[in-house]
C-alpha cells in the first residue's frame, strides 16, 4: 500500500497541493498586475523569472508537477467518491445543503486545467522556443509588448475571463476546504474562511481586469 492509499491521505495531499497552487497564483498575480501599473517593473520581474536558474530549473518543474498532481488527485477523489455512494443520484438530496461550487469541483477543475494548457501554449511554449530553439539575443524589455499582444484577440480574452470566473467558484469551495482537510479548526477558522472567500473573488477578478485592460491598451507591433 502506498502513502496515498487511504482516503484521508489523499484528501490531505489534495489540500496541500491546492494551497501550494494558491500561493503561486498570488505570486503570479502580483507580477502580472505590474503590467498595468509600470511596464518597466513588469519587464524587470519577468526577465528575472525567465532567466533565474532556480526559478527555471527547480521551481518551474515543481509547479508543473504540482498542477498535474492536484488535478489528477481531484479526479481520483471524485471518481472514488461517486463509486462509494450507495444512493443513486436520482435519490440524492445533498444538493439542498451544498453549493454549486462544491458539487461541480470536477467540472470547474477540468475547465481550469484546459485553460492552463492554453496559458502554457500562449506563454510558456513561445518562451522556451524563443530562448532555447531560436536562441535570440537576450532582450530584457520584450516581455511587456509580447504580453500585451497576447490579449489582442477578443476570443482569447473571452476564454481567459470564462476560466477565471470558474476559478472563483473553484477557489470559493476549495481554498477553505483545504484548511479543513489539513485539520485547521480553531477560533480563527471563521476569519480564515472569510479571507479565503475574499481571495477567491479578488484574485480571479484581478486577472480578468488585467486581461481586459491589456486588450484595450494595445501597442503597435
């Protein structure tokens, strides 16, 4: 039997990977927000993240593994939970005491995973080609213009908006549930739940604002 053989172990692993991704999301948002405040700062931070060896060859692979692990574990837990139910969906009345977000975590999660695939296609793959295939001379000022042009298409912006709206629902239930899964239950639980709900709304809306802002503030190619 492996370390993830028990249901509790799988839930804890799912929660810890989710908390890790929440931390990354905040860091990613902080950098992206500078694109609408100060393009030079955005270029500097993006250049650092794109050229630092620790980020590129240690933290980035850990992030990718964390993303895959979180969503694969989510699917595994959902399948096992459905198989474990003794009552059919026709008779199941649990939705009366649950939210849409909690009942459809697998749906929002799969859409977000598809969005991450688009995000990697838009940004990570072109970056790898630029640096390691075409081997262009290093240009620390290129990141802002490249990012702005990615949001030129209204279709792409619409997909980003849809993904981040679903991320709100996913985080609304998943973020607070992660703390419950790791046993955080004390006098601070109510305040922590409020924090997770504010985070679940503010951060995705911030990403939506950035995408729309860049779409309407294009620069010449």
